[in-house]
C-alpha cells in the first residue's frame, strides 16, 4: 500500500483502523500516508503526509484536524473534503519530510514557514492579503518547571487545538520551537482579519485548561506584521512581527500588537546604544566615581560606593538609568559589571585597610554562572581582603529563580564578602526578603529620607525599617541624606550609617586620597 | 472523581427568546454528551452570564470542560473551584438547568442579593448551595 515514490492513498472500506502501536507507527512513517474514506474524506494522515500536503498547497495544514474519537475511528478529520489532486505529490528522492514537521504537535516547522513566506512574497496579491503573526506563550516555562514536561507537552497540544479552531482554510500554523508559534494568515480584509483572529486566540488560549487533574492557566502574546508596513522580504517581515511581539510582552503580555515603525526606531536606537557600549568598554570610556559612606555617630568615613559614569564621545555624559537597562537586556552588563568589580577593587587597594568598597550587582550578573569566579579573581588580583568588599543587590534579584539566587548569595558570603540590600522600600519591600537571606546591611532608599520630614507615612516607614534592622542585627544605611536635620532624626531612630550630599557627592578616584586625609 | 465550578460571561445576543433558545441548544448538547461521558452537574443562566457545576471522572470531565472552554458563546470563564470529590452533589442530572420555570430575577434573585448580577463575584460554595436549593424548588414545582 505504501509507495516509496509518490504520496500514497489508501481507500479503505471504512474498516476500523488498527489502533495504538500501528497508528503511532504509521503516524511517524517517513512516507506520506493517508487513508481516505468512501466520501473522499481523509480519515487519517500521518505527519509526513501533512507536511507534504502543506508544502504542496502552500498553507493548508491547519484544516487537517485530528481528534481521538474512539477505537473505531482513531482519527476524524474536520469534515472538509479534499480534492484528490491535493494529496498526490511526487516526493523527491532523498527528501526527508520529517525535517519539516514538529514531532510533538504534528505542525510544520520553521522551514515550511520560510518557504510559504517566500511563495507569498513572490505573489503581489497574496502579499496584500497576508499577515504574519508570531505567538509566544506566557508562563509556559513556569508550567513546565512546576508540573513537568509531560503536562507541558499535553498543554502545547491543547493550545494548538485551540488555535486551530480560530484559523481557516489557507492559514498556515507553524511551531517555531518551544512555546513559539507562527501563523501566516490570509484574508482579503487585512488588517481587520488579523486583528480579529489575534483577539480570539488571545481569548481562547488564555482560558484555563484541565490537564491530568491540574487546572492550568497560561496566556499568549502576539506580534503582527503585514507586508504593507512590516517589510517586503521574509527576514524583515519576521523581524517586524518579532518587534511587535516584544511590544506586546512589554505592554504586559496577554495581548497583541501590530508592528509600528516606531518599534523599529526604538530597536535601532537600542542597537546603536549597545554598539556604543561595547566600544566604550574597549576604549575605556567608562569610569567610576566614589560616594563616601559614613558612621552616623561621628561622620567617620567607613567606605565608598562605586558608581558607574559614562562619557560618550559625542553625546556627553549618559545617565546609568539610560544605558543600564539596555546593558541588562543585551547581557552586556555581565562584562561591564566585571570591569566595575575589578576597577573598584583595584582602587580600594590604594586606600587604607579599614575603608570598604561597595559595588552594585545587577540581577543579570547574579544569574550569570561566572560571577563567583569573577569576584574571587577581582579580590585576588587587587590583593584586598574579601571583608572589604560589599556587594549591593536590589529586591528584584530575589524575585528571580529564588533557589539558585540564594545559593549564589550564600556562596558569595562564603568568600567573606558582605551582601547589602539596596534601595529598600522602592520595590515590593517584602520583609520576607530580609528573612530569606542574612543581609549584612540594608540601605533605605533616598525617596523615604527625602520625604521623612514632610510625610508622616515616610517617617513611619523609616522608623519601622530601622527598628527591624536593629532587631535583626543588620546595620542600616540611609541613602540620600542632605541635611543635619535628617541626620539627627535618623540617628535618634538608631540608624547606623549614612550616605548623601551631607557627607559628599560622588567624587572621582583622583580625589579620594585627598578627601580621606581631609576627613 | 472531580468537580469544577465556574462562572462565565454570556456572549449570545438577541432577544430573551433567542437567548433562551441558545441555552436550550447548549443544554441539549450537554445532556447528550454528558450522559455518554458520565458527567453530571447543573447550569444557571441569566442574561449576563452562566454558572456551571460539572462532576465526573477526571478524563471525561477534562474533555467536556475543554469543549466548553472553546465555546464562543461565552467568555471570561472564571474557575471558582476545582477539587477531588468522593460523592456527587448532582448524581441524577446530566445537566440540570435552573431557570426554566423562573424569570431572570427569580433565577438569580436568591443568590445575587449581595453581589448584584455579577455571578463571577460569587463564591463557589454559595453557587453550589443556591443551585441545590433551586434544583429542589424546580423539582417541586
Ligand atoms: C455555558 C456553557 C455550558 C456548556 N456546558 C456543556 C456541557 O456540560 N456539556 C457539553 O457537552 N457541552 C456543553 N456546552 C456546549 C459545548 O461548548 C459544545 O458546544 C458542545 O459540547 C458541542 O457538542 P456537539 O459537538 O455534540 O454538538 C456548554 C456551552 C456553554 C456556553
């Protein structure tokens, strides 16, 4: 029944199909294989067949819908009948159709999408009528991690079933990998039609699933590009849809966005900034300034916090608030952060032994596996004792993958390094963070210090946090202290250290020695 | 065995008559499919939304729930409760419908005094209790 050269049709006399092992084997057979009933309907199509069919007709994969129904009819097609010409195709010698099909969902893959895009782009009318949608599942990784891959796999198949319900003849649904999908959607009414299906998919995929006794809820974000705005070659179109997807996720997920030129501009600006940062790193355009930290009792200088400065050759000083997020996004923060650590430790080696150096760590650095080695070697190269280095992290660090984060923090502590919680009060300010890890220090965010004298609530929070620090035996640093009055108030509450203009602005490294001798 | 309780927002449009017809269609499909799958439960409806209890063995329940989830006649499905059970509350109803003999307000009057007409704001046990009571009342009419 199976012909090696051509796609094979089997005409059954509506005999029950063998189930399970045999069906499964037929499903994965490299030859295109289909069973067609007396009414010309496909009652079974294996993966290779689906790929071949899809290749042949450009984009009709989605109307082959299979359901497990019963032992008698293992697969039922969606009731559409296909002309016979669709299902016969010469298969080229040596062509392996398994390369075109995703084994889990039976969907065609990236390769097929690319061919379909090329075909579409060669046809002006198809171009005008097509929209490319890229989908990403929100929280899928969480489901996989917490409930396991078997549930994750079942969930993916359910998601595919739901998406198919929304699509029509002529739409191509592709699994790009992981929890990423693409749809090439054709309609004479674009972009309204793309909008409508995106809306329905967001709704349907976002409804709860009942899988193996687990109630699971995920969402989906969708980016849409049309040739009219999104570009006229396959790469650009995919990139535009991807930028739109990024926009949808940034806007809070569970929604769709069309590509806008502005997104491209912003991406362009980000890329330029990234390149400039790479250059800055190589050309040593970054520098560190040092802000003193003092004992609240007598203003003795205890240490300095290293603060990153960037003097761009044409744009001048660029605020860390403008470039750090991009550095974090691109991962460049790992290299920049390493430079900061080494430079700061090196600087501290020139100071008196009892003066500490504080360095900020980004969540991205904490998640990076090389951190422990970098810290160890920065200390060794500079020849300073680990107890002089204080690493400042923000609360957001504790929001990510908590177990491995805590593990990293403990290993840092084991080196003898001190760990401080930075900007306390700005994020979630969960007091549970203070119990999750034995911090050596908590730094109260400057916004509270600034408002302390005018805002009763801010004052109450400062008092509470200091009280908590005292009872947990953690030293408390007030950031952004500008007046003697603030200092008095903080001292009365029991705060131990301060940092801010009252002591000094951040100063360049050349001025540190003089500053220390003056104080 | 498991039970699931949810509330959802109605998307069917048209006159009261047409909506009730829509509900009748849902009920017919439900009774047909649920009987075959050994799933039981109850459904309440008003012009704003649905609330439904489904009970059955986990595979069949999941199958039916998935169909319902994909139905475009409603949206904003909010699962209020999902738990394992040893006994059914509605053993004899492939899909009991509350409201055939009562008007809209009456139908929900009993359980919407505190929460307006927003079924989704009701707790699962309130819905269950109200359903049980209403089912009994209907049987006695
Ligand atoms: C609020 C609501 C509740 C429903 N409850 C059920 C149900 O309990 N059982 C069921 O099979 N279908 C139920 N349906 C209908 C299904 O969504 C679907 O239309 C039906 O199962 C299709 O059945 P059929 O293929 O046999 O026509 C419900 C639909 C809605 C909107």
